[in-house]
C-alpha cells in the first residue's frame, strides 16, 4: 500500500492529464492496471529468486516457435523476460512476423541478444543485425550459431547521425542501453550500477556506402531507447531512396519535445503513414494467466480509446497530440510504410 500511495503521488500530474483528456475512465483504468502490476511484480520477484537470476552465467531458453536462445543471468531486463516467458511483446512480434516475406532484407537496429533477428531470419532473405553493447553482441552471435542461421550478418557498432565515437550507457536492464545521455526522466533503476562503453558510430547512409555488398533494407526495426532520433537523422538518404517499412519504438519520455516533433515531422515529409501501432504491456504482465492478459488488453485498449477519443492514429495525430509532449505516455511501437 505504501508503494501504491507513493506511485500515486509521483504520477499525480500524469493522472491529472489523463482526466483532462479522457475524463474519469482512463484514470480509473490506469489505477486498476497499476494495482494488478503490483501483484504481478511480486510474483515475478519470487520467480527471480528461485531461478538464480543475478548469478554469473547463461541459460538456454526456447521461444514460442522453437527457436533456441541463450540469455544472460546477470541481465535483469530482456533476459529475465525470456527466462520466464517464451514470448515478449506478443502483439508487436505477431504483427511483425505476419508482415514479412521471403524477399525481405531486414535491418535490426538495436538487436540486443537477437529476439527479432532470430525470428525474422527464418522468414526473410537476409538480416543485418546491429548491436553496440559487447555483452549483448556476443550472445547475439552465439544465438545465431545455435540456430544454424546462415543469412544473418552482425555488426558491433552503433547507428547515429554521423560517424564518430559515442558513449553507450548500460544499466542493469541491458535492453535499456542507449547512446542518448542518461538524464531525467530515466527511472531510478536506470542509474543503478550504470556503466559506459565507447563504441564506433556511423550513420546508416554512410554504413551502406562503406559496405556496398550489403543489400539495402526493405524492413528496418529501430529500438534504441531514445537513440531513434539520431538514427533517423543519419538515415535520410536510405529512407528517401528505398522507403523501407519501419518498426519504430518511439520513446516519448526520453526525448525532449523538439526532438519528438522533429522525428514525427520528418516521417511525415518522407511520406510515411501508420499501418498499425501498439502500446505494449509492461513486463509484469508476462506472468499473468492467459485469461487475465486478455482482460487487461481490453482495459488497455479502452484506456487509449478514452484518451484519444476514438480518433484513428496517424503521424499527424501524434505530432499534434498534447499527450505526446506532456510525458503522460511512455512509448509506442509504430509500424510505418
């Protein structure tokens, strides 16, 4: 109860914004969902204590389609999710995989340990996977070998707006690693045992120019924890010339408002539109029974329906939406074409 009260105080402005935009309904739904999150978080922590998470070493997991995947027991982010549950970001990954075809060239920018890379490689012609964090990169390659995939090429670099050496900031949850400077409003858990690595960065345009044997992408996934701003700035030539489909995880709270507006304006000028979007569930939800997940998804959809008043989602809608700039929302996964 104490944590719940503290969370209410911290999120007072956010809940006020929900009330102003959608009335009492989204506020009630948000509070109910958070109460469920608290319960599920306790369950998850019990599981963590019984599965040796935090110890040195690796664990071999099996994903929902039979793909084998090594995860790092010292990583409390992505690895913890896969260790307990065989499917992460279920709505997003299902829609993504259904959109691929055998001729696609997939660029996985922010490949982590290879979740999207491994699953996509079975469906497309070629995968180029970029991962700057060396620990993730090593596991990415190990997972590719484990699954005997021969159509994947990996690079231990960062993609940004220009060629230079950049810092990559790495928290305990390594899927939160970012080239974006760790300033407010990152949560306190981000700073716990934060480390930093130096990494070579290139723009996507220059990366392709330097590697003419790499086929240009027909699909690009960008999951860079705020770094998507820099990636898009360095990919203008590629996006204009080849117009690949994009899976973009846009982080509202990790970019300032000018950057958010610039990203959305750039995508609009390039002629992109939203095919589908998902406000994915928090990791606590993965340990919920199937019936509860289904119900919570209905509540979450109802929550966003009230906030956006049933309007169809578009880049223009996001660009002009006050909620995007108020930091009342966390992130959205956009499918663009």
